[in-house]
């Protein structure tokens, strides 16, 4: 069954650190391949307790868009789970080069557990079992950051944290668009706002756009109401993700 399961929908510090929303990242099953995207705090707990009956030992790969804590905190424990504590050398880890730098997100001992560690580059294509992973150009964020299109039958596009720029939408054409919308209003922070996300959705016109990774301004404004407003305005099926939400493809 092809599906997307949201192990958390929190973005920005307060929503994550107070666990107003969970922050475990995104579980994607597509074309008989399972990949975990941005395993933030709680990824292991949320996957093991999910009503969607997820098995971390069956993950084929982990994709990290960037090294910030709310995206990477459970990286090593999920590698342990994927490899049965290192007893089975398996799985790929995809991550930016600075996630292996002076303060590595993927610890050295855990690198030996996986079949392959792949350092991401902009606008490249990588293979994971039955998926092709196409990275975006380098995004505008305080650390090295990449979005991706996961292609396997359908194409699932993922836009993580970034500052808005005119050409942003061009790397994310696909059937389903997952977009991190941290803020309701445009600000100086390197995160997308609701208005900027609306412009991206208007350009791409996906079958479905799923908003996630919400900060407090989005949460207070009732994310499901905002999504419904975008749906009516754009004529695109727009959904606000919920913690634990399972979206079947």
C-alpha cells in the first residue's frame, strides 16, 4: 500500500520543544520502498506507536533535508532500528555534507551499520530500491538544505525549510506536494509563509498539496481552516496534515 504517514507536524522551536505538535517527520511508502524523511524528535516512538502499524526495521532508507534538530534528532536511533541494532547491515542514508562535519548528525559508529551513506548534491538523482530521488537545487537556509522528488509510480515532492525565492517551485513538479509552512505571515526568517506557499501551489498545481511543519502562528490560526481557504481559492486539493495522519496514495 502506497501511503504517507505524518509522524509529526510541528515546525519551529516552540511547537517542537513544547511538543504542541509531534515532530517525528514523514514516513513514505511508495512502489514497495519505505523511506523516512527528516526523523525529528520522537520519530521512533511515533512510528512504533502509530495506528498505521509501521515497522522501523523495514525502512529501506532515511532522507535528511538538513541538520537542524527538529529534522534530525532521531537519526541515529532510527538507523539502529533500521539495522536491528547493527546486526543487519542494510539501508541507505541520504544527507547533506555538513551533517557529517565537525558536529555530525549521523554518528561514526552508526555509519558502519548501514549499507551506504550518500552525501547529497543539488539537482542529482539517486536510487533507493524501486525509487528515484531527485534533489532540488540548494535551498536558502542557515545550513545546507535540499528538497526532493520521490518518484515511483506517483511522484511525491517535498519542500523543507527555506527562504522563498522566485525559482523555488521549478524543482518540485509532482503529483503530491508536501510543503513545510512554518509561519502564517511573511517574515525575515528562512521559512516559508502561508502566502508564499500559496504562490508555489498555484505555480505547480499538484493533485494534492499537503501543508505541514507548522509554527505557532499557523497553529493558532487553525491549520485546517487555512488549508480549506487555499483549496477554495486555488482549485487544488489542499490538506493540513495532522499528527499521525495517514494519506493513502
